C-alpha cells in the first residue's frame, strides 16, 4: 500500500501506525486495509474514465464500477461510491451491500434509481433479477436466454405490484462471449468459447438474444458487456474485445434498429504481487487505450460512440491490503547438494488466502516487526499455513532473513482482492478480521470471526 514504510525502529508502518500498534488492537492473522490507498486507487480510476471519455465532440462519457467480488463491505462500498465509482455486484448479498452503501452516500431515494449499481453472474435467480430491476440498477447484465425470460417475467410482476409503471421496461445488458482468451490462469479466463459465461457472438446466439430483448415488450436493450479474464497486463485483448463488441453492436442496430447506448468492457487489469510481475498499466493508460479503440472503430463503422464503462476489482482493492501473520515455527529441510529450504509456519494459511493453492498464485513476504539484520544473510524459504494439507502454502518461494525467529511478524502484500472475500472456515478456522488504518487511526472493516460465530450457525 502507498502509505507503507519502515519506521525509525525498522518496523513496518501503514497508515501512520506501526505494526506493533496495529497488532495491539488486532491479533494476527489480520488483513490491514490502507484506506488512503484504497481511496486513491478508486479516485484514479474515476478520473481516468472521466477524462478519456469526456463527453465532448467524440466521446459519450465513461465510468468505472468497482467489482465488489474482489472485497466488499458497506464501508468499502461507501468509500468507492464517494470517490465517484459505481459498484458491480455478483450476488444478492453483494447487491444488498451496494444498496445499503448507496443509501448512506446518495440518500435512500437513490436506491430506487440505482444507476451506479450493477448485477452480474450466470444462473441468476428470478428473485435476484427482480430485486435488481426493482432498484433500477444501471447494469443488469443478463448471461443467457433463460435470464432474458426471467427478466421479462420479473418486469410483469413489478408492473402488477405497482413498483413499475404499467409501461415501464427493465433496462438490461447482455454478457457476450467474445472468444478472446486472456488472463492469468485458466480458472480466471472467462471469454473463450468453451466455458460457462455469456452468450456467444460467434454462433449468432448473441444476435438472437439481442433480438429477443428488443422484441420483448417488458425490456429495453441498454448495452453490451464483455469481461475477458483477470490479472491481465497486455491491453491487446481489451482492444480485441472492443472490436468484437462494437461490431456486434453495429449488427444488432442493422437487424433491430436499436444502437446500444452503453458498452461495458469488464475488469481484469493486472497488479504486481511480487517483484517478478510486470508493471501494470495505469488506469489512465487503460482508459486511453480503450478510448482510442472505441473512437477509431466507431468512426470506421459510422456509429455513434457509446457510453463506456469498466469494472476493475483487483486493481483497486488488491494493493490496498496486506496480511500480517505471526511466525509459529521454523523447519529446515535439506534438499541435497548443500541446498536447503526453510519452512516457515504462520498462524493462517489457505483459509485466509486460497489463491496459491487454487491458482498457483505467487506472493512475497517480508519481516514486518523489525528491521532484519543485513549481516545475517538470506535463506530460501517457503511460508506455509496451519491447515492439514501440504498444498497449504502462503508464499511458495521467498528469500527471508536468516535470523528469522518464532514470534516475528510477516507481512504479505497485495492480499486485498480475492483474499478475505474468498476466505473459508476450513478446519473450522475463524476468518480473520480486516482492520482499516489511516493517519494514525485504526478500526475494523470486518471484525475477526469468533468460534461463537461458527457455533451460532449450527442446528440441532
Ligand atoms: N467484471 C466481471 C464480470 C468479472 O467477472 C470480474 C472478475 C471482474 C469484473 C473483476 O475482475 P478484476 O478486475 O478483479 O480482475 N478469484 C480470482 C479472480 C476471479 C475474477 C472473476 N471475475 C482470483 O483470485 O484471481
């Protein structure tokens, strides 16, 4: 995070608080959110989209929706809304958090016209779709032909109940499968043909779906959506996606007379987890590349420029948090020919960060409670958790100071996205808290779970 530095005593400091101060109020393992950093990243995305898509003579406005799946609480949602972002949600739970935060930031009345919220996901239920429609979310992104029928049925219900006027339509977008293969790992690459998301452009299903929406008296086709994958550094895939989406938009207009107002190009902008990762493109670079692609293709097609949105998650929340762990054990394993590996056990593991086990994701770690003695040298280390699985790895390969001792605190950077949000209770671990720090102050974004919380869920 941007406020992280070594204090005079050599201990790590975040948000003006030393690790010792942070841990006095928050036991390890704990996620620490640098609020100023989060706010800054949100503001940077908002500014980049506003500037590059400024609705002047050749652009039609643009904005960023924070992808709440990366990490969402009402506090986080309030922060990003206050910085001018919308929020993209992927479930009834995320949507409820988005609605609560919108009420806090923009007032209760805004929740009936929640243009700054979106709802995504394949396999949405009729109830989820109806809730999103009742809030008139700006981006209700339908993922299949079945969801088009569910949305039409939900609008009929809302008209009957009086929530909608008798002629009012539900504004929807369609999630396209663009055929583009991009992303850091097969599990997070989402737009090639052979996977579950979206409606295929190549087979003609997307054009059929657009016809179905346009002809449904209950629905309005607001826009098209593409998300090609996650942890992507190369902007070429996004440019390619712009081409597929805008060409389909043109085709839909020819076939139905409706030129979609908005194009949502999804998230997926990569971040550096370790020094070996490439440098991520800045929001301004992303926005400029997208704007240029949109501008030139619309000119070529002779189409009016759409409103353009993006949905960054990882690049906003990821670098804003670190996880602090306490070292609980050290074991040296000889690898032969003089080589050795130090297994460093910590008091967390795959229940607070599943990404190494799930995606083979690389992280790094540093000693956080003191300045390591440079004279002690480095050892090849593997940081491991306390779950009963050998795949329970926190950091697969990292050089740590040879004077590392039990009781030292390790910081693992860039755990803000898909860390706490994918945490589990495996082995009946309680999920760690998330502490916010800023300008020397500290509080809880999420308090740590307790064993009583776990027992409270049990039936007879
Ligand atoms: N929009 C849609 C429709 C998405 O499916 C996603 C992520 C995003 C936006 C945000 O993508 P981001 O900017 O955060 O890359 N659990 C995985 C990542 C799964 C991402 C799923 N969709 C991980 O830990 O790497």
